[in-house]
């Protein structure tokens, strides 16, 4: 496989160990991080870009596990500024930075998840670079937005602007098609594939006894609390690898 320049884009940064990358982190962010690190380990150039509010305003860049992690902290606008205007200014800031990033880094593929904000920010940069967009279809955020009153045609246009769709389960394909029809969205046919990344089970030696620790469960620390961490550590035949 030829080496590629990949941009992983999600507004919230999953790199919580960095003080300047603040935001709510869930399974989507963690999955994108793991995928980015996997590609970096195979020799591809992987960049993870995020943009959220932070105490340290400005541009930050660091390398973690082979991935170049870039964070753009949104400027702090006056508190009395209208929320809609503030959002427009922040989106303009993100679009301008993304336009510069994809062009300078010669990005081949942009991999993202969120439809309403992230996809909306990356689509205008297509004319400045010949990159492809792959969307992770792991939820129904776009469906919720339409139910809340967002224009369905705009969401439809964004969803149909991607080049390939990554469904995380076979059943999700049918669910998304069903929900799209329900709110009047027509999804154009796009190349797709089903794949996901998550908990990794690694067999280290033949199974002999439940008392022997011959399975490793790799779990992000942020997904554990003291209760379930204790239960997993005490589970016979399992060793917990927290990262």
C-alpha cells in the first residue's frame, strides 16, 4: 500500500493528557485516535486536528505515538456577543486553518465523524485540494439535528458530499438508511466498508486454566472508573492493560 497523508478531524480532542486539549471525550474520539495511531504505526503520515475552547488560546502541535496532534484553541470573543455570531466566527477560524492545513500537508484522505460541524467545515476546502473524505458512520447525530429543527436538505448535501462511508457494524447500514428515509433525506450510493476498532484481545499462550493470566484487555483509562477497573483486574484469566 502506498504511503498516504491522512487527516483525522474531530472538534473534541481525545488527547486528554494535553492541558490545552479540553473537551468532552467519548467513544468516537477515542476510536479516531486509535485509528490514527494504527496508520501512523504502518508508516503513513497521520495528523489529528481538533478545535475547542481552551485556556491556552492559539495553535499547538505535538507528536504522540507517531501522530502529529494539532489543536486550534478558539479565540475568546466578548461574553455579550450573540451566540450565533460567535459560532460563525469560530467556524470561519476553523475553515481558514483547515484550508491551509490540507494544502500545506498535501492531505490525501480526511477521516471524520461529526456531520453538523466538522463535515460542514471541511467541505469548502475541497476546491483547494484533491483529497477524499471518509465519514465514520457510527451514530445518528445528523438525525437528531434534523429533529431539532435543522434543515434536512443541508444535512443531506453534507452526507452526500463524502467519498466513502465507514459503517462500524453491518446492522448500522440498514438503520441509517431507514432513519434517513424517515426524515426525507436521500442518501446517494457511495462506496462503503464495515470496520471498527475497540477493545483488543491478544492471545499470548494456549488456554490452560482460568487461574492463568493469558488474555490482555486493552482499555483507555478514561473509559474506566474505580469500580469496573477493580472488577476487570480481579477477573480470572485476564490482565488489564490501561493506556
